[in-house]
């Protein structure tokens, strides 16, 4: 892979995401929504952003694969076979977006041979483009950022969403007992904020790969780690809208070691 193959995609991804921010802000808190078969909310804006971003990228990179949470549902998983594959959550935090709560994001991850290598995230609440990947650094707007290097302590702030599977509540309780908690309603932003050093770590029991694909390379490039606790998820070999929920944690190496001790009890 030559550098231009990757850098051209990075530039195109940033343009494509930024091109959808006007629509996102205009319809924020106004878009009508409905519920999908898996119990998650979707709006016409989710679908429009997905179609618009992929139309723009497909015109430039027709051999790439394009995978979105808002693909038309199919019964079978889609094999990921192209060298470059894009994984998109057009609005992560659709509940927030539909209700007029500001924590939501456009999340676009670029994978090479199934591994996320670059992420572009538009943080609507701060009107900021976050982007980066290994070998490129991580940027919160124009500011280079890193994962927090603080030793875990009782004032550390962890992004955490309560488990849908109530058998996992005791594991979440261990994190609640040890740290301060933020629950933003956007798994993408939790993980991206770890990369930017705004959160010390995050734990989630409910996510799918499209929630994480853009933020994983940010965390890795910023000196952090992402660990899956219920089976390996990468490299991505298939894209399944009906996939099981992912349980994972992220943070600095020291924070991940501490979280692992708590979660594995």
C-alpha cells in the first residue's frame, strides 16, 4: 500500500463527513424517527447521511466496500473482502439527536484488511472534527491529543452505559463503585473522548462494531488500548447487522489493567 492510497482516502473522508454537518445541525431535535426491528431508533437524517457519504466516497474509490448501520437489512452477514472497507454510523446517539440532546456524532472508520486504520468523527455537541490513526496522530479539531496518562484513582472519569443484559449489572457496579461516571448516550464519543484525554477510560456492554470502528484507531494512535471482553472482533471479516453486542473497555495501559481486574472480579 502506497501512502497516497491512504492519504487520499483520509482527505476524502474528512470532506465527506464535514459535508453532512449542515444537515445534521439543521434537523437536530426535529427529525421524525421510527424504531427498527432490533429496537434501535432511526431517522431520515441517519439514512440521508449514510447515502450521501457513501455516494461521495464510492465515486472516488469504487473498489472499496461500504458498510453502514443503516444498510437495508439482510438475513445474512456480508463478507468483508475488499482491501479497504468503510464502516459508518451516520448518527451515533440517534436517541439524543432525535430528542434534541447534543451528544451525538457522525462516525466513519476506514479499515484495511479488516483492521481500523483511521477514524473521522464529527462531534456535534462541540462542532469539532476528531480524526486520526496509527502513524498519523490524533487531532481534536486542530489540537494534537493523547490518552490520559494519569494513574487510575477514585476521581478518574469513566464513560459507562448500563448493560442491556441485566446479568452484567454486577460487573458494571464494580466500575461504578471505583470511579466517577459519565453516560453520554454515544459510545463513539465515549471512546473518542478517551483518545483525547477527556475521559480516563470507558466500558460498554451494548455496542456494535459500527459504534467503535472510527474511534478505535484514535485510541490506538493516542497511546491507549481497546480490549474486547466477549470474543475478538478484529480483524473484521464480516459485517452483520444482527451481530451480538460487544463488551469492551478502553483507556491507558494502566487504566485497562485496573478495569480488567474490576470487570473480571
